[in-house]
């Protein structure tokens, strides 16, 4: 039953809706938010109109999915089988979509879709959607891998929702929660130890935060450990996917030799542009620190806070106001080397408010730097991303590095 057997001519809208009104239904779908009219027209072009009679299933739980559906008119109930019948998960109405996992992989349907009344749908096949995205591109492969890895998580999340909904808010929150779950999978489980340095890193991730920042670490070909903080420029349901794309490029390109971190960041940025998908991709702010004995190489893309606080209290701002990764495909990034003496502290932070330098410096000046973990706790507790008020939930990632030994 995927797609349904009862269908109408693709160019023939339901009796009560015009083709223009059907286009408006596409604009209401959370997956398509931010797309232009030309993009929506392309999706409409590859769609097929489908009618499902009341009491019929669009698809049933356990079937292999090949199509994604948008409700144009009518109501669809998502239900999951239990030992005593079925459990109602949600009731969807016009302007909502379902079955989107089928666009990226062939995992079994995690629930059944049942028509509560005569319902008109737009159906998009996985094959047509893939061709529209440009075939087997880097971004498409990435999205497929992510969707496969997190399919089980999304199934559990849908089951936990366990309540009916007739508005868009619940659907949006479900997607936002999925975004946060995806970001949680990106975060490292441990912080490595580096001789001569005391290092702490973390992501402040409130339960209702946006899931738009993360940190990571990797090793360059010359043996230097590198630490990165990242932030998606636009906070929406695709923020974590943008972070995942940047993380994948950072780790894969770290296996290649580079003359500098600037050259490294340039290749990452151009890699993002090469796999760009309008409406899904987006710029990512990045700060990277690579450690050697007594020195750190630094590069930033976008308004990432980079601060060196010397042992005597003097502070230096490392930000050079370069654009975010992917924002300018022709941009060549430049890095700088910062010499570190014993007890010097360097902080990379995704906070972008105007006085981030002053905030970090004041935090470290209030008390003697005891260790990186205590310093990290104080930095995360004091700073607030630009636009946040008071204790408003906001994501924040930071790396704190303290030089513990004199240079050899």
C-alpha cells in the first residue's frame, strides 16, 4: 500500500482546492520551511496526487517505504500496533506531512497511516526526490547515513509522544527534539589528555535548547590534537545536520596534510559548498585550536569567540571576523600561532555577544585559574549567547585549555 492504489491525475487538485492552494500546503510543511517558490514548484512537479478513501490505509507498519506524503485535504491517523489492537500516535491534517524517512532510506515503516475521511495527498517518491537533489552527492549520502543511524531513535521518540495532535506545534516540537537527539550523537564522550596542557570541553545543552552548537576533537596528520567548537548560523530543525556535515568534513580532511589550519578551514568550507542543498544546508561558524609544545594554532570562521588570557591577567582577542564556513565558497581562511607560557589560558566559545572578550576575561580575572574544568564551568555559567535574556534556554559550546608546563 505504498503508494495507495486509488489515485487521481497529478494535475487535477481536489474539488475544493486550486493548484495555488496546494502549493500553499507545501509551504506549511516543516520539512520545506525556508524554501523559495521555485523550490516548492520543483517539489510539486515531482509529486503525484493521490486519493485515499475513508477507512483505508495509506501504508501499514512494517512495510518498506518508497514515498513521502503531504496532506492536501482530509485527516490521517498514525497508529502503532499493540498486543490488544493499536495505539493512536497522532492525527494529522492538511498542511502536515508524514513518511519522510522514506526519502532517505528503506527502513520499515514505524507506524501505520490510516485515513479518517476521504483524503487527498501529494506523494513524492524517494527516486524522484533523490534526482531532484542532484543524485548521489556528498550531502545526500550524509543525510542517508544520518537517517539510518537515527531511525531507531526516531521510532522511540514517536512512541514516547503517544498523544494525538491536530496542530503544527507538536509536529514542530517532535522535529526539534529529533534535532537535539541528533546533535547529542555528535558530541564526544571523552576529552583527550595532552601532555603539558589541562583541557576541558563541553556543550551546554538545555532540554529545550536549539541543538545548534557542538564541540569535537581530532588529530591532524602532523600529530597535533585539534579542538573545535561549532555553531549553525541558522537555528532550525536542520541545525544538527549542518553540524554533522561540518564534523564529517573536519574529520575526513584532518587525514590529509595541510600547510596551515587556514588551508584546512578553507577546504572544509569549500566541501560544504560542494554538497550544498538549498533549504537544508547552511553556514556553520567554527573555531579550531591545534596544540603543539608551548603554542596553539588558531583559525576561526564566523563570530566565534577566541580569547587568550595570560598568566598576568592580560587578555587578547583572537577573532579576525572571517565569514562562517560555507558562506563564501571563494574565501581563503588564515590562521595564527599563539605562543603559550605556563598558566596561560586559551578559550574557544560559541558565544557571539558583543562583549564576549570582556566576559571571559572578567570570569578568569575574578579568581585564580585552578584547573580547566573549574574555568569551563565559570565561563559557561557566566556567558550568554547574543539575544538571550536571563536564564533563557540556549546552546553553548566551549573549550578551555590551560598551559601547565613551560615550553621545552
